[in-house]
C-alpha cells in the first residue's frame, strides 16, 4: 500500500512538472502518457476524454493514470463553473457596472481567477467574492472582511491580553490558558452516491496527541462504534470507519471528541538574540526543498534575499517574512490545493491566498534561509468563527519549535507584543489534526485523496474509487466547556 501512495504522489508531481510544458514544445515520440498530460494541462478536456475512450490499454499503471486524469478534470469543472456572462451578471447585481476592459484589468491584477477549458474561459467558483474582497473600493461597497478582522480580531486581542497576563515575567512558551471543548463532527452520504449494499470507508479528523498545546484528546463516541485510530506518530490523525450503504436512507459517520487547547507565546527578547547554529538530524528533514510545493525557485530566492541580509538572526528573518506577507498577500478564498502545481508560486503569481497558501509561502522562504519550518493544521475553534485552518512552526536552536500563524496577521493594537503575537505565539482555540502535509494515512487510502496535501474535512472511498467533497456533506459543532 505504501508503494501505491508513492505512485500517486509521483503522479501529482509529474503532472505538476509537465504543467509548465506546452503541446507545441513537447516531443511525444508516440508517448501516450505525455500526449494525454499535455492536452490535460492545456484544458482540452473533451480531447482527453475522447482519447481515453478510444484506446484499450490494460496496464495497471496506465489505468490508474487515466482514472486520475478523469478525476482531476471533474474537479476542475467543479472549481471553475462560472461563465463570463454569469460573472458579469453577478458583479452587476452587487451594484457595479463592469465592462470587458475592466474585467481584463481585474484578471491582470490577479483578482479574478479563471481557467480555459475546451477553449472557453471559466471562472473560479468564488471569483466574485474574491474580487470584492481584494479590491479596496469594491470591498467597502460589499462590506466584506478578511480572515482576522472585526469580531474575530477583537476576540483575539482580548485573548492575547489574557495570555500575556498569564505569563507574567516568564514568557517562555509554556502552555497557558486551558480551553476545553467538545467537538461533534459528521460526514453524511445521501442515497445513490454508491450502489446499495456497498461498503463506504471514511477517514474523519482526530486530535494530535503528541503536542503540548493540545491535551486531553479523547474519543467519547462514534458511529459506527469502535473505529480504528491512527497511531500517535501518524502525521495525519484520523478515525477510520466503514459501513454499508442503504437503498433509501443516508449513511452518516459521526464522532464526539474532547480536547483541551492551550495558548503559547515565546517572547521576542528570548528569540531575537539566537544565532543560526547546527541543526540536529531529527530536525533536518524540515529544511530544504520538498517538491512539488517547497521549491527554491528564482522567485523565492529573489524575494527572500531582497528581504534579508547575512547579519540578521533567525527571528529577524522570520519577522521580515511575516511582515512582507502581512502587507502583500491578503487572505482570499482558494482553489482546491490538489489542483495547484506549486502553491507558493501560485500565491506569488496571484498575490493573494488562503491560510495554507500563505503558510506554505512563509515556510518555503524560511527553509531557503536555513530556518527549519514544519506544517501544522486542523481547525480554528474561536467562538462564532469555527473553520478549517492552517499554520506552522519554526525551529530555533536552544528553544525548539515555535508556532507561527501568518494568516492571523499583525493585530490591531499599539502594544507591540499584542501586535506581533502570532509571529511567535498562538491562541488556545485550535484543533490540531496534522503535523505535516501530504503524507500517508494510517491506515492508508487506496484511491487518490480529495485533498492530497491537507486533511481537515475528512476523506472517503468505496471499492471503485474516491468519494469527492461534492458527494457528501459535513458538519462541525463545538461545545465550549466551563473551566475546571
């Protein structure tokens, strides 16, 4: 099963690499795989489907490749469903008159994402929302806000004040301020998604149990009962459940999990004097490139070098990258990660991104400059603002791993410690599920994942393939428990 996972990851990397090639400059030499990939990357989906249906190849590796292309064409169509006329109508319904020239200007500025499929331009499903979020004049008209603004921002500032008071003079990163929560999560499949009597397997998010900032992880109940639970060292923590589909009733998987989150903050006065030093072998795997997303491209090298100089300490470098992303890469709704060949490059091209895109860009810059950085993700559980969320940790000699949340931005406060809190701290309202990205599940999944890199919503499959996000619904309920 591990070999199958590696083949799927290699397939994603292959498609990512070939996406930079065009049909005109590729030497086919009767290479069916290359021809299909070229047409796929050119958006010629009808031609890909015609070619796949007209040939008969029995090799297992080709069958997997063909199935993956069909799957990804389906995903692209779901992500880019808005026609040009629908886009214009939706914008004008918000009281904004727009011409073709104005739409082209917004496209050039990266505010409208689109893809050509079969020679026709189709827009991202949240294109209109992003346009009004990213354009200052339209944003005020629509009243849209970014990730950590208004209500959530006010909540965070108050919480950070409590965190700093809890530390007193000893600001050393030790966990403080318990936030105990009960999480009720469900995944529901309607009748007809798979044939009646078919076994559906599901992987549901579970809490990481090897992190000081999340303790008391406990499964109170699940349906079906007695699920498989990932080993404590598995990078993606999950509950594994299976049940047989019924003809006329939905299939629901559910879990009730208890966790206690803790805030953590490392004082800049503790971190800023630390110089670069030797990195232990156990930490070294969090340095260097990791294709296809953490790549030290020309853009990455130029940006990182332009923001730093050789005399800076690791904390000063981290702070410089944080400030640049805060000022230049606003949060926006994102295309599914599985459809992006290189997330940091995509983020720099469009000059916006969601929490995971901002985080991977930040991590890549840090690693290029010799600072170990590792992924962490799950859910943000702030009251009234429960959602999927990604952040990371960076490693400092003599101190260890320090949390960083780029997308939570510089806080609106004159107090510098509150303002810069998320450069070296994190709040207590997190559900930590992943300590890495794009690793194998425990137990492993047979088919290509709906989200090949992150894991927050859950995953599912049946004997003949993956069950994508549009084939089931999910719900998260959070109960905030009183302090003990």
